[in-house]
């Protein structure tokens, strides 16, 4: 049975700390310098290690978290697409729509039109609708 070195454990802990901050504070302006400070490592080391650990860049992970939250709000509320865009942390509706389409495969308005809130447990809905990009 393999064991993980103390250094690897510490690195994993630091990356998880930053990822948890993204999960919790996705709507705040979080960039690599801010996330590297949370992880207590240099910016270059953070970006490289985050990608190696989680399989995507910190920026892409944060975009995906924001889009996941937007998907929920589009399905479950009547709030405008523009309000949702700013509430989940995007700086402009154009960037939001482009990123949403890139990850989900359709525009936020088209997604809202097609989404039907099914009467299944939220955990199933989240797993089924989670973007893979």
C-alpha cells in the first residue's frame, strides 16, 4: 500500500483550501494571485499545481462553479439573466453568455427555456445537470 509524503499531503491541503474558497466565494472576484495567497504558495506554483491536482486551471474551475450556480438560478427563479450573471460573479453579460454556452452547450436563455424543474431530489438534479467542460 502506497503512502503519501508529508509534502504531498501539505500541497493537497493547500490546493483544497483554495478550491474550497472558490466553492464558497465563487461570486467574489478571485484571481490567481488571490487564490495563491489563500494557498500560501507562489502564483506560478499555484496555477501549475492546481491544474495537476484537479485536471483544470483555477480560472476554468471557477467559471464552471459560477455556471453551475447560474444553471440552478435559471431553473429555479424568475430573475433576469443579467441579474444572475452579476450575482454569480461575471463582470459582463457577454462574457457570461459566451462562457455559459461554452460549458453548457446552449445560451442561458435557451437553457432556461428547456430546463424543467423535475420532482426529483436536488442531488440527482445537480449530478445530472452538472457541466462536464
